C-alpha cells in the first residue's frame, strides 16, 4: 500500500468510545480485510529471509492518539508464543521509557 492510499471512512475511528468493543472489533476486521494482501506479502517476505527456527512479529497500527485506533499484527509464530515474545520485549526495554 503506498503512502497516498487512505483508509475508507467506514474504517477510520473518529470519535470512538474505548468501551465500545463491538465497534472496535468491526473496525479491526474491516482494516484487516483491506490490508490482508499487503500483510500477507510482508509476512511472506520476512519469513523467507529468516533462518530456520526463527520467528517474527510485526505490529501495524494507525498513527493516532485516538482511543481504540486499529492495531494489527502479523507473525509466523502461534499466538501464545507471539504474546510471550512481546511481553519479554516490553520487559527488556521498559527502562528506556523512564
């Protein structure tokens, strides 16, 4: 997706109540549908460049301070392993934000 491509208005979050999980889920699903070909191409490209036995994860998110903005991720790892890796990354790097 090039920089000129914009999310359709139906996907953008303008005034979202962070408690409205159903709406946030719908936005994430629509965003994922729109980006799926690009996400798949990115994942395939990264995976083919890694040594055997290595995993990866890539977070994709809207640059926004709006609560509930879309956040997606792609990985070649299963969900539990990816969540463990993200937790470990945060734990190792948390000192950098203080």
